[in-house]
């Protein structure tokens, strides 16, 4: 049996199996909508890269798959930032949209449509859904009291109120929580309150608001969240909301507000979180109208299409409760699944402006190949919700070792011989049919990993194959064979075999590395297609090989970090809103200048009992934007509960298992959410710039800090 016949028989079995299992699916994929008042950064990109890889994989399999997204373009922050810049909100969001699309294109994010929530389609869908919910009796009205800025003539959201904490008296705290004592409260309780917008003293004013009756959908949501539509971690987390009872959702905001006016309610606008997810419908409708695709086939109740949302874990509540309830109440189908991911840390810590690790997409693109990041994220991504750390040393080593040292190395070692010795044409025979069949047979397993969003597993399998290809080339040593005139055909077959193994690997990597895959197709003079990659290129002309990827230059990585520091210096302005924003951005610098407190005696200090504590459990607190509920092991079998205002700086998942320091003899304080039995120690001005203290390795729970 000849080599080619042997492989043909093997291939026919694999190809038949593959096509029995495949059937065309209709798939709509979305990512969460980036807010239109700031640039894209690496934390954002994790989600869009993850979604893009999955969508590209589905398209490669021959499915009818569409990937849409849009800018989230409404809300008070956008209105105020536009005022600060002296332009209209429409001008600002248009400019931001161009910048966002350029950044996404730079990372080869292949949206089929990228739109804006400030669109006529979104207005129509928001009104349609609201009217259907209203007709169904799911919209309620209630008069509530809010703080009102008498100078700007506007109601103030929590984040636009500052003042003294009503619990501990700490100065310059947020309108809903205190970063010093961790207390949460209503903005109306703040002492010496002031408007962040104008600096004026706010007054209390009544207003009628519109509420969505979320509790009416409680049982449906209970069933849906347990139907397999959510990851287990998400489904379990949502049980806390059901246990405590779902609450009515305030969906209205008063003028002035940048958004859509509620039908039949002059001066009342949809809260941004109502029309933001509706942007998925609007962006897809805009795409359908341009391409002739049937929108209803994807969104009607009896649709056989699949709809998937990729989101960050911080917006699970809106996407897994409000959004499916709205869709259900308005007569639309619910998504098949919502996939959440964790946050991005850099070098083991949250992204930091001062360290230069808060990196904008554009800053990265100015220095490094975007496919380095696509590959690194893919090599770390799983179907879970754990945070992903971008360790820049590991990043460089992994890209250099895997992509340059393994994958590209296969082609570069073989291609020059094909061009110089064999007229740029591959051999007519397969040198090792069993080895090639092994590479092809891995397709099912790798495809299953991509389908299940287990990208890290797919990458591991691909790199294991790359190792085998390099081992084959090392063993055959074509650079030795070509020196022997009697072994020219063997050298030709070996080099051609190497090119075909490389081709299979690049087919698997195409969803991850679309730019490198395109260059590979130009070199191979052949398309990397799922339906044909199993058949080797025989007696086939290839083009001269060009370097497909350079090694990561550590000097460029360092330059990127330095540029990130420079790009994120606070801006100055004479306008009130900008002054407040600059004040927030410069808190870290201001804290360094904070005067030393009055001198105390050693006896005063001895009264404070500081203990090493292990965080054994951490949870977000329902109804509190800043609090995290901590269960602290302080030794001797004792566990304390502490509420800490550190949610803006740490996700609960980042805290569990860490050691910290707490004040153990602080009098317990009853809070709205439960009893707080101490205080954890942290440094920094507050908000996202706060850092909990951690003892060195070797410390154990219960040790006293002296």
C-alpha cells in the first residue's frame, strides 16, 4: 500500500465522521457594550478577544454566525463629560465610536456590525418593549425623594453626591458608601452634602419614577437560571438574590438626561441600563436591514437560532435577571446562554495607572503585535469566571516559545529548502501518513474545546502537536539529507511533510491568530478551511516564505508601560465637573501629602489589637455598590464577619484565601446588611485606589501585629 493511498483511507474515515456530526446552525453572538465616555483598555479586550475567537471558530465550521456589538451611549456621565468638553453628547459619542472601532480593528475583532445605542432602531425597540411591559401590567409608578442640584436643575445620581459619612464622619465620601468605615447609606443621609457637578448644596425634591415589576418574573427566572443557560458559578450566585427577594427596578430618570424619553411621559427618560442590552437587538436589526437577513428568525419566541451573550462578571445581575425578564415580558425569546468571564490583572495585581499597567488598547497597538495578546489570552481562557493575570514576563516567554519557537519554526525550517532546492513545489507523497493522520484526528477534540470555550485546553493540545512536528523534523534532519544527492527525494518529502503539519496547526490557530493565518494562506497559496484542511497539499506550489512573527521585544514592553504612565496623567480644567474628576484622579498623590496625625503614646497604640486574619469567604453585598462581606479566620477557631468598602478595588473572588490585618477589638457595629465585627486595614484614598494590607508569608491567622 502506498503512502498516499494509506492516508486517503484514513482521511476518508475522518472526513465522513466529521460531516456526519456537523449541521449548519444559526448563531448570534454579542459582547457587552463598552461605555462611550472612555477608551478601550486591556481589561475590556479580554471579552472581545474571547468572543471573537468563538465567533470565528463557528464561522470556520460553516455555521451562519453573526457577531454584533455597539457603544453604550446614554446616561448622566456622558451628558456631563460632553458639557465639560464643550461639545454635544452626540458629537462626543460619535468621536468615541470612531476611536473604539479603530481599536477593535487593530486587534482583529471581526464584528459583523458595530453600532450605537443612540440609534433610531434602539429607540424603537426600547419603546416597543416598554409599551408591551406596560400593557402587561409590569410597569408601576411611585413617588420617591432624591437630592436635586438647584444650580444645574438636575437630580443627582449617587455617584454625583459627595459629603461627610453619616456613620463615622469621614470627609469627602461618596453619596452611597464610606470608604473609611465601609458603611452604606442613602444620599439623603450624607452630612454636608454637595453636588459633584456644580459644588452646590443639593436639596430634597420629590419625583414620580417608573418601576419594572421584576418580582413578577421570579419563578420564570428561577427556572431559567437553573436551565443550563448560565455557568454554575453564576447560577449559584443569583440564588442569593432570589433568597432575599427580587426588588422592583427603577427604570426612569428625570430630565436633564441624555437618552430616550419614555413614551407618554414627558421629561422622563429610560435609565441607561434599560436600553443598553436592547442595543443587541438594535445592532442586529441594523445589520439585518443592510444584508437582508431575517431578524425575526433569531428573536421570535419559537426561533431555532442560538443567541449567546459574552459579558464580564460585574454585570451578571443585569444580564441574568433584568434582561431575560424584559425579553420574556415583551414577547421575545431569551438567550440560549450568557457566558461571564473574570477580570484582568497585570503582574498579579489590579491594573494601575501609577505602575503603567492600566494599558489602553491604542497604547498597546503603538508598541506590540496585537496577536501576541490574542494568543496569550487564549492560552489562559477557560469556561470559568476566574480572573486572568497578564504576567508580562510570562506573556513574552509564552509567545516567544510557542508561536515563534514552535509553530513558525516548523515552517521556517522547511520552507527555504522547498523554495531553493525543489522549485517551490511540495512533494507528491506524504512521508508519514500516520503522523499526519494523528494531527488531523485531533481536530474533533480541539473543536470541542473551542466550542466549550476551553481555549486554554485547545492551545495546550495544539502546542503538543507542534512539539511532535519539531521532533519529527529534528529526527529527519533535512539539512543533512539535502547534502546527499541520493537522498534528495527523501529531503523533499520530509520538508513537504513539515509544511503540511504546519498547515494543520495554523488551521487550528486561525480563530486565535487571524492575521498570521492570512499571511500563512499567502505563503501556502491555499485557504485554511475546515472542510479541506484534512487533505494534504501534494505536488502543490507555495510562495517564498516570509517571517510570520517576530519575538516579543522586552524594550517595547517596557516602552508600553512607560507610555501608559504618561498617557494617564490627570487633566486640568476650570469647569466644575472636570475639577471633581481631577480631584478623584489625584487622590493618590494627595494622600502622600496628608499630614501626620497628632502624636500618641505607646500606651494608646497598645489599646489597638491588630491581628493577622485569613479571608475564608468574600461576597458582594446586595444593594451596596462598595461593600464586600468578609468572613475572617482570626485563629483559635474564631471567625469574624466584617463589611469592607473595597468592592471598587477588589472582586470578591480575588480576596478569598488571602491574609490581611484587622482591628480585632473594635466595637461591633450593626449595619443595614448585618453585624460588622472589626475592620480590615487598607491604604489609599479610596474607591478603586485602595490596597488591603497583607503580611509576609509565614504569618498565620490570629498572630498579633505589634
